[in-house]
DNA sequence: ATGAAAGCGCTAACAC
DNA sequence: GTGTTAGCGCTTTCAT
């Protein structure tokens, strides 16, 4: 079934069929209708390869993820569902517009990165690329994409440079989490920050500080930090627990560190949420299976991916590229790890 | 960077470059070397679209999954990592051979199914398709693929028909699980079967029965069944618990049902594994986060997907299509839900 | 062993 | 408005 068959069937030229398929203007409605009827009856669907060859789009969007980390997550089978959520948002949005999303793993190792990426681009000729951390902040990749004149969205990075920047509102998320605890009556709210290498670590701390200040509460001694690992979370929690006046609530910057805090709390005889309230960041499946299930800030990965795809497709259609970073709102999901502080507190 | 540039650079014709790229015979080594040098230096990578247009492969393999179930799993964020495991096995194996894996969701609803699939095939012109349940057992899809002369592998179905059949050895898995319990000293081993609609439900029961028979144990009353849902698992467990002589160990046909059994056990004062041993099937992340983490049969999804891709690519290269079902071995991962039966038992 | 020519299915640019 | 032409980058023939 090629465009020729449809043209013959409808008794028109190839071009007219092409115009109808691509919804171009300048075809008489009556004619368009006839052609569409042939298309439907014959079940014609244009070949993406041929469209691409004709100088049109490839209808392919690449979702670039860090190879090492992604494979490690898959192998570990700990429930990390980043890729799934990307597919959920990205693939479905692609499908709505006749696009496909192709997941591509790229090494962070800088020797290969350029060749790998160039190879994927040459082979697939994607219409757009979605960058996730740490690639979204990698100048090498960003410049390469820019040089290739490919539209791309950078998720989770606001560092200067080309490409549309898309972030989940980390500062606001931390603020919301803090406000939730303040509303419950907590006054000593600890925060376990992530590593400084991640731009978002700072944003989250900022949000917490701001909310504390707004509530007239002091942050002194209440900030600990880790590197997103379980062990570092445990150490941070130990520091906070050891305070002369320990916090009645703790916000952890990611699931692993918060889980570690929960563990240590249990081991040291603190009940959650009766003695200690806990809020996590990320909301991977692992924490809703914890005991108790943790109240958490949900990373809107699916929404961000959907947005990224939309932005790319809109850009292709001629819409101007937004210059300022775009924000996707994160939300707080209240589960059973937050409650009012102990009466004495 | 097109083949022309390479040809010009190497001072040869397009054909010669094409031959070198496709590793065809009949090029003088010295010549091939020179061409390859140009390719490397220019960083040339053939365009998949153009290759496809030229009548060659598309280097694309489609992984077909059930739309409704897959999206539901993604949204639920319960840690179901079927797609991730498919990507882990399938995508990496594809990459080794210069192929890409594209995940495609297809409705089971039979009105659309044919058009959807035909559309995807026409648009992408994939070199092969991987079918997962329930599609792998769907005659409509199977026949359609056969008619389109596309190579495909059916994972998890052994019903007659075209396509390579690839199964995870369910009977053997159930046998291994049962034998593990027998070895621990259990004599009353219950089994919660899955719904009859799934071919694999029967295989699993078969394996259990066979192992019980080999050990000289009776199965009477010890078989309950559910529909893979949490609720049905709970009901089945209740039946088994109510037996005059209840089992000291239970094997559940999937994670949800086994988890339900664990819950009911806890509620009714049975300790796992001290009073009751439990083995699950599937091994999604959820059960390693349970308390205690469950001993389980691991579904080798990644391995099966990798195998499926290999079979397709080998078929493309001219290897004969295996006629008999191919089996991928499942393994038992021992965690903390199995122990010796209580002294009195 | 290498090259030249034709064509894959489609779209762009240009005619009519 | 609609049809015609040329060409995208590659792989097939078929010549040499």
C-alpha cells in the first residue's frame, strides 16, 4: 500500500494525496474527502522512512538516558520507574501526534559520548531529543545537539545554554512539604539535603528555608546532607537525632535517604508518625510499600516528559522556543508517615 | 555525511562503500580498509530511513504490549517492571546488532487491533515483532503478522500457529519451588493457581503436582485457585488455612496472590516463615520489599526478550525458524519467607 | 573486484 | 486547486 495505490484509487495525483495526508491547505474539501475515503478503505499509512527521505520529518523523538545508571536500575529491580514514567508521558503524547519515542542509552563517559550520540542521530535522524539528568546539564551534548540543529528539551537542568529547559519545581515542592508539616504543628523540621553536584539539591533546600522563615521558625542545626545514598541518609538522620532538641519531623531529599531515616528511627525506638513525621522526595514505588507508606513529594516525570514531547512537536510546527525555564508542578501525596508532633513537642 | 561523501573521500564508487558498510564479500581487503578509514574519519553512519528505502532492513524491532494493562501498571506505580525488563534484555541485544527496539502499545479490543497493528507496521516497517501475553496467543495478530511475512516471536504462548514460541519454563519452575519446600521438610504444600485462561496457569499446577508425586506426597485439598488478583489470593489463602490439616507452606502463582496470603497469615497470627513458608511467582520488585522478603521464582523476562531479539535477527540472517517451543529457564531466588516447617508439623 | 543505472515512497518546488 | 518534476540516501540489479 503506497501513496501510488491511493492516488490511482482516488483518481488523483500523488501530490494531492500527500497534501491530504499532511493536512495541507489548498485542497478542495470535496476532493480531500474523496482521497480520505480511499485512504481509509485501503488502510493506507505513510511509511516513515519514505517521508523522511522526501525531506519531511522522521516522526521519531529520542529520549536520552544515562546508560550506566539506567541499566543498574533495571538490574537491581528495586522498583525505580523513571523510564516507565517517561514512557507513560512521552510515548502517549508522541502517539497522539503520530510520533514514536525511542529510548536511547548513552554513556556519560566523554570519550564515547560524542560518537554515540552522533551515530544515533545519523541513523535515526530524530526530529527532537529529550535530555534527562545528567545529560541535560552536559555542555558537550547540548552544544552538539545545537550544532546539529535538532530541537531538544532539557529536563532537570536550568544551567544556561540552548535547548528548552524544563524543571520540576523543586523549591516549591520543598516549600509545600514544609508547610504541610508546619500546618500539622511541627516547629522543629529537619531537612536532609542531596549532594551539591545536583542543581536541584540547592533548590530544595531553598524551598525549605523559605517556608521555615515564613512560619517564623529557625533552621539552625536542622540541615543535614547526604549524597542520595542509603548510607549517607542514615548518617544524616543520626546527626539530626543526636541534636539536643531533635526535630519532630524530617524531610529527606530522596527516597533512599528517607527510607534510611525511617529505618534508623525504628531501630532507635521512634514511632513513625507518632514520634517522628517523615516526608520523602521522588515517590518511587519503594516508599509506598514501606511501613508506614511515606508521605512524599511526587516527581511529575510523566507530566514532564509529556510536556517535553509537546514542546518539541510545537517547535517543529513553528512555535517559538521558550527562553525561560518551564516549570512542572510537583505535588505532595499524603500517606501515613506524617502526623501531629508528640504532645510534649 | 552521506555515502557520497565517503565515496568521494575514499575515491571509490557508492557501491563499494555500501559493500564495506554491509560487510559484503567481494571487496579487496586493501580497498575495504581504505573505505573503512574514510568512514571512521568522517564519522559516517548510514541513515536507517535510506537503507529501508533502498530495499534493505529497517533495523527496527517492535515490542508489542497490551495497552490497557501496561498503562495501568505505569500509572499504579506499584513497581511492576515488565517493560523495563523487556528493555533490559531486548534493547541491549538490539543495540549489539545495530537494531533499535520500539515499544508499541496495542489494544486488545478487537475492533481496533487489526488497524492499529497494520498502521504500526506500515509506518515503521519493522524487521521483526515480539509478542507478549495476551497478544502472543491472539490468532488475529499471529495470522496478520504471518500474512505480512514479518518474523515474530511469541513470548508466553505455546498454542499452535506460526511464529517462534518462547516460554519461560513454568512447569519446571513450579517443580523447583515445590522441591525446595520438600527439601526443607514440608509435607503439606498448598498451591494457589492462576486463572485457567492463561496457558501458564496449568503448567504451573502440573509442575507442583509432579514434584509432590515424586516426593510421595498427596495434593488432595491443597490446590486452591484465584484470578491473579489480590482479593482472589486472599480468598484462596483463607480456604487453605481453613483445612482440617492446613498446609505448612504455600506457593502462590503470582506476586499479588502470594502477598495477599502473607497479609492474611499475619492477620491470623501465623508467622512467616516460622509457621508458614511462602513462595511467590514472578518476582516483581514489590515482593523483595515485603516483610519478610519473599522467596520467589524469578520470571526471566530480560533473558526471554534478549532471546527473542536474537531469534529474530538470526532469522533475518537466514537461520531456519525453530519449530518447537523454546524454553528459558526460570530460577528460584531464596529469600526469607521459607524455612523448615514448625516442629509439630 | 568495481562501477553505473534504476528505483524504493515520499515531499519540495515549480508549473499549469 | 491540482499535476508534474526532481531528488532525498541507499540498495538493488546489471555491466564492466
